[in-house]
C-alpha cells in the first residue's frame, strides 16, 4: 500500500509531538538545579555537540544569548585544536549527545574535569561516559526517532532543542528579563522595530514646528511649510496647548490670514508618550487616520513629533 507524503508527515509530527509531551511529563529531576547553576555562572554558558547535536547546540546558545544569558556554541572538533581556550573557569558547559558516547566530546569533557568547570550533560544515557562525567544530567526520554529506519536524529534533536528552550525561558523569567531587555539584544529587523519606542525615531528640538497663540497665521503657514510635517504645535512656553492641521486650515479658510494661531488651533490634540512602543503609536495613527502624533511628557511638555513615515522607515508596518 502506497503511503502519501502527507501521511508520512503526519506520522513524523505525531511521533515528535508525542515525544515532547513525554518530555514534559518526565522533565529531568535535575532541571531546577541546572537552572540555579546557570543563573550563577559569572562567565558564559558553552554549548556543544557533534553533528546534528552541534546544530542544536548553536540554536540553544543563540536563544540563551538573546534572552539575557551570555552563551557561545563551540564546535568540539575545533575545541580539540585550540578552541578549548575559549572555555574558562567562570563558564559552565552543556554537552549534547544522544548516546553519551560521542568520541569528539572527549577533550571537552577532560578540559572541564581538569579545570573544575561545571559540566551538564543532555543525553538519553545516564550511565554513559558523558553522563558519568557530568555534575548534572538532563535525561532525554528514550523515545523512538521519527525516521523510517529509526536512526536519523529527528525526535531526539527535537527534544534536545525544546529542552534548551525550556532552560532559556526558565532563566529568562528568573532574571525578570522583559521587553526592554529583549529590545536591547534585537536592534535589527522586524523584531527590533516592533520593540522600538517612540523616542527612538521622533523628531526633536529645532525640527519641531511650534507656534504661540498670538502668532499670525501667515507665520504659522511659513512654519508648517518649512518643517514639512503638515502641522504646527501650539505651545505655551514648553507645554503643548494645541495643534494646527491641514483640516484646521480648511475649516477656517474664510478670513484665515486675519487670524492668529490660537484662534485656529484644535485645543485637544491627540498625543503619545516617548516611552510608548512604536507599534502602539502606529496603531493609534492608523485607527484615527492621522499621520502625525505630538509627543509629550507627563506634565504635557512637548518633547517631540512622530510622523507615520518614521515608523515605516523603522520597519514597523
């Protein structure tokens, strides 16, 4: 009977999902102790493995590093040819090996023993060479691989990666690592843009189009034209008192040039704060069909101007 690719895919996903469920119910007893150890590390968490486990190690190290735990992936082959010098007494090492007998890890195991560097094993075999050498063993359930011959690393690497995620998130929450911290490690790309605050892109100082209540409308129009935002902020000293938009100009077209800024301005402008997430400010602009938000501090002091193009240039769409 021919099995379709879709049927094979469902078998693989079901097998791996079942293994992850089992991992959750059989969470290694040493998990809490490992988290406590890693939270106390003064240096970095070194993660390593050979072959597919090495790729998993790279992902785990990257997740640690992006969530507040300094970490680095070290290739065991390169470690045996000089990169052991990257691993110091202030570090902790996580070695990943399904069997616990990966020959290429031997030099890293010996290096940890020689310099009393904490060693954590992630393996299925507690009594293996790796498991016996480690201070803590994160035991993976002996779940079947999802491949047709039961040998290609599939389920085992999925479990290892998921357990690495669990470690990273547990440490992240113990460190009270929040959006502010996350943004600091993700300045680029869409993710970084989503975590930017208004203050990062707003216009300030001499760029702001500001007028006072007694300013003649001829000067207001000149200010609006020169600054190029299509609005002028009505200020009383440093504090925001209103806004003049294209809509205000149209509503007061009759006798406009005989009026002052205070007579034309809308006195209740829509504003935002400098510490507002840029995504939130863009949402306000989209909902209200505005292209500009004035930025004020809590005392209503004008500190900036945000144009919708600033958000789009920053990658927030």
